């Protein structure tokens, strides 16, 4: 059954982009490795949350998912060979269900009838994921960058192509006769059940190595130190996870490698605050500049900007510089910078300054202060 990405993020199908983003951030923080050290279940949950957000935050993938149940679009329904309505569900899967009850890895029916050939123990197994923490500056996260990580991981042995055998030299396992499993018969209240377990001699492969590969000592994998370059996309935010597919630990039995999960931590800025892809800045302005208007210099993310303060600007006013926010994640566009004006009064005044301001106060009609007038009227 396909994953329900809305259930994974805990949002409704009609949720807005902001609601989806908010739910993702909350869950990513909840299952962050700093709060769940060594918790494999939390790491897997994070991976699932990241996958769901990757689909629901992309308009094309989301539309495909809502229409067809898959981010890739139509999947050719009805081609499975299992029961109708259950994809490829068949008797092998039924055996797995019974194995959870009776403890074996196979199912051969009641009363000793039937036999399942082969072994799931020798099926390809994906390698483990590698978790990496990465700190980014405010600017690096805003516009993207290239970073390098150095790690040691298991890789498929190049000398034996992961087989563990020198010159691919094997012999049939004498314990399981090449089947990869050993069978046990159990009597239960439901009748006689024959279960299959992994052969302890060959670990389910059905064959034994005649001569071990000298490069990996028969393990099929070697440890290697790697320096990996990562492209950090602009607009990434604190708590998000980058997934590098197939860059993790080597798989087993020819299975694919795991992933590298990069947990992003973004440093705060001295004066800028980030809200999604927009940035907010408190800008102190002298009361004279607020009265008469002025052009002032303010800091941007990685540049100095000029802000035009109109005359008679009130404290708390928001002035917008379009396109001066962070890069929008996954798109070729940018957020905005919002400058919040804080009108500042001088700490002291000279006698002459007081006289000038007193003249100014007397010359301005009280009707030009509508808020003060409304307040007085209410009182």
C-alpha cells in the first residue's frame, strides 16, 4: 500500500504550503538526532518525514501524488500477479505472516503439505544509512554553497565484486545442500507446521567460499575513507535533512548502498531574522528622519542596501525590499526583506533644540494627530 504522505506529516489534503511546511519543521525538530541520540527508529521516521515533505512541497509531484497516488504519475495499475486489489501480494507474503506467529521464516501449510523453495535470507539487502551533522552560516543557507564531508564507510570489495570469494570459487553448502535454509517441523494446536530458518553454515547463501578474497578477507566489503562534495541548495533551513541516495554503507547480497542523511544546522544572524524565505530586520530611525524622510543604509543578507524612508513614517511601519530575502528552496526565485521601522527619540536636548521643537509643536495642528485625537475623544 502506498504511503500516505499527508498522514505522515499529520496534515489534511487541503493543507496550505505554509501548513505543510510548519508540520514538517515541527516533526523534523521532534525526531532530530540531537534529541534522539542513537535512536534508529527516530532516524527512520526522519527519513520518512523528509520523503513526504519532498513530495508535498513540490507542486508537480504533489499533483501527481493526489491524482495517481505516486509522485511519478501513472504507474500502470493492474500489472501485478497477486490477488486483485492487493498488488503483488501472494503466498510467499502469507508465509511471512505465519512465520511471525510460529517463529520460522517459511510456510508450508497445515499437516506438513507443500514446500517453499529458496530463501529470503539471500535476497539483496540495502546498506545502512549514515547520519551526518552539518553547520551552515546564515548566508550559506540563504543562497546555497558547496561543502565537503569526510567519512569512513563500507564499500563493495572491488577485487571480488562483493562475493567474498577469490576468483569466484565456491562449493555447495553441505549443511543445506545449496538451499540456503534448514527446515524444522513443529506441532501446534493448528496442526503440524514446517518452518524454514537461515542455514547457520552459509548464512543463507547456499554456498561456501573455497578460498577467501585476500582484499576483504571473505567479507565482500572493505572500509574506505572518502571526501564527498555536497551541493547545498539555497533556501535550506535549520532542521531540514538532505538525502544523498546511494552514498551510505554498502548493501549485502548485491543490494544497493544506503543513503547519507545530512542534518542541517543554520547559525543565527546578528540582526536578521528568517521567516521561511523572507528576512525581517528592525531598523532604528531618528525621529527627524521619520518626520522629514530619508535614505538610509541597512544590512542585507550579504550586501549593504539603501532603504527609502518616506516622510512622516510611523514607528512599527513595515517597508519591503522585494527579492532581498533568501533563495526559495528548489526554485529560481527569492523571498523579500521586511524592514520594521523603530522611531527613536534623542536622549537629551539642548536649550536651543527645545525651543525649536517647542515652536514646531505649537505650529502643528492637533488634528494632524488622529490617533491622539481619537484617544482624547474616547476618554
